[in-house]
């Protein structure tokens, strides 16, 4: 009987060892599969790094003096006539920005005007028109068609009649703010 018990224990030990061996074999197979997939991972990374390069946003074209057929330069020259009494904040190929030397309620200089070249049109901002809307009373309906909001004019090409009208309007705005002590 003692011999039968020893044989049963030996069989149980063999049965217990067999699953452990299978587990080791399975672990080795998994390790082999993981090793086999490692070389494929860098190839996937290479493909992933190329994709964003093709989806990059197009850069904004810089206005080169004749940007938007000379519209930006024409609008910039209108503002430059008043620049000696104002502060030039930005003067780049596509952005010209003027502030006054007078501080506003927020302890920052008052914005006077700007010209900014965009992709589809050039914008001309004139803040005195916003604060004193009666300055727009003599403006032609053609110029009002180019208004966006209360103090922005968008032009696609330099139309001489509109540029002359904007120059006169800018002069009136400058004189109004100078008389009121804002400049």
C-alpha cells in the first residue's frame, strides 16, 4: 500500500510538472512572437512621422510690396502720413499698426488704425470711426459696402476712388482725435 501511495504521488508530481513545462513553452512562444513584431514597429513609426509633414498647414503668403495688387501698400501709406504723431507698433510686410500716446481706461495706449494683408483681401482698421460713428456720415455707399463691423474696411484691389475716400476719412479721424486730446 505504501508503494501505491508513492506511485500516485509520483504521477501527481509528473502531472503538475507537465503544465509548468507547457507554460514555459507558451511563454517562450509569446516572447518569440514579440521579438518577431519588434522590427515592424519602427516601420510604423516612420510612416507616422511622414504623415504630419504632408498635412502641414499652408503658410500665409507674405505681402511683398505689391501684395493684393498694391492694396496693402496703398493703405499703409495712408496711415504713414500720420505716423509721426502716433506710435508705430508693427511695421511688417503684411501688418502696419498705429497706437496713440494717450493711455485708455485700461492703462494701455489707444488703438488708432492698422492695415493687414490677408489671403483674400486687405483690411483697413480705423478706431476713431468706432468711437465717433458720426465721422461716417459723408461716406459713399460704395465704401460702406466694403465695411465689416463698425471700424473695418476690406478691399481686394486698390480702387482709386475708395482709397481717396479712405484717405480723407483717416484725415478727419486724425483731426477729430487730435482736437479731443486723444492724440
